[in-house]
């Protein structure tokens, strides 16, 4: 990822480790081999300065073209070509810089670039320097990415555990249980079959919360089934006051998502948007997969929020969800809220799926 810790390092950190000894050795070697030691020493300093700038470019290059997961022959051949160009550019730049500002002598300096008995050895040395710096750059960046991935995984695990607790608190708090059990007690006398169905759904809801609360990811199909059980139980409590409209991309249900990424949005819409209204309202659940982005949107036609009223714009449940989707292992996700007083409330989770697996593939 471009935002990794390695990307935030100074561009001189890695090149300077190679440049410092070269800045000493190159002028000394040039002064020993030149007819005029002083001129050779200045020539060596010029070469070291230009080389340092090119080495910094190699460090940036390793970020723009990261080490592939499975490097092939094309990757290595490309670096051989780039290394050869690096060596030629370094040597040519030194001779051109020596000729400036006398433009007329630039041509002669260019011809002298590849003249002399040590041209091949000099180009080979510069090629080796490129290979060494490129290798060190990749090693440093990949090490930083690995550490960042470990930290992200540890953070995701901690957030998943917290999410399980939040989910259990949300689903099993006394208020929820009291309303559910009260509805069931009425149904047992009025409609025993419906009461039995509600008990089955409550059991499935509890089983999902306990089984998947500690997992890093779950199939969206199972998360959606969990939401359906939750909606069914709330429908028993609210009756015709609760209307739910579903617009679901079936293909998206095969993707893996963080657990409890959809249910908090539905709960927020029902509890804060519709339950307080005598007439109830409508909840829209939209699941879409577009341009390698999975979007989970839940909206309602309730009173909306302005951040100062009784309905929170970002309560504890939404804040926890935002942290979990931002730490999503497949890439940072987002949680966006659109609302206004009297204009309803819509919360949308977006997750990148370019690196995601489908539930049909082996894990």
C-alpha cells in the first residue's frame, strides 16, 4: 500500500547508507587514477553527488513499482534493463556535468563517456550499486508492510472482539429481550406457530452472534441472513409499523465481509428512525457491487438527525463499525452518513473487494 510506513520514510534513509561510503571511496579512487589528482578528486565528488540523487530515485521507484507477490522472469528482466540504464545515465551525467557550462565541449564529453580502459568495469560497478540499493529498498519496504499488516491484524482482532461485545449488548440488552419476550408471550396465546417461528429466529440470531463474533470475516450471505432474523423479530414487535424494502445484488452475497457490518445499520434505522414514530416507517437495505467496491446502504424515512437531537449521527455502534471497516484486511473501507432534520437517515459502508475472496472459494 502506498500509505505504508515505508512510504513515509525520508527518501534519503536507504540511499544514504550506500552513498556515504561511495562519497568517500569514489573521490579517492578517482584522484588515484587521474593524471591530475585534484581534478580527479573533483570529478569523483561530482560523480558521488549525481549518484546520490539517482539512488534516491531508485528508492522512490521501489515504492511506485512494489515487489510483486510472485515475481516472474519479466520482473527480473525489467530490473536488469533498468539497472543498465541507471549505470549509463550515471556515467553520462557525470561527463556532461564536467563539460558544463561550456556547451561546445558537451559533445566531446559524451564521446569520452564510453572511452577508456575502465568503462566496462565502471558500468558494472554502477549496475551492482543499483541492484544493491534496489534490493535493500524492497527489503525495507516489504518489512515495513509486513509489520503494518501485523499491527492491522492485531487491531482488527481487538476490534472484532469489541464488536462481538457490542453486538451482544445490542441484541441481548434487557430492553431488547423484554420487548421480544413480551411479543412472544402474546403470540403464544394468539398464534403459537408464529411464536415458535420467532423463537427459532431468536435462536439463530444468538447462534450467529456467538459463533461469528470473534472471526475476522464472514460470508455476506450469512450476515444478511442474520439481519433477516433480526428484522423478523423486530417486525413481531412493531407489526405493520415496520416496512422493509430490500435491493440486493445476489452476486455480492458471495463476498466476505467483517462480521456485524450490516446489522448495526439496520438496528440504527429501526431503533432511532422508526420505533419512536407512532406511524413507523420504511427501511431500505441496498447491497451493491460496482467497480470493485461493495456498498452496504441502509436508509430510513424517519426524522433524520442534525447531531444535536435525540438521534445520534455517530453513536457507539456506528463508531465501532467505522473503526472495523477502516481496519479491514482487504483494504481500508469507509462509513458515510447522509442525513438532515426531516430528511431521513442513510448510512453506507463501502469495502474494496479487488483482493477479496468469494465465499465459494477455499479459505
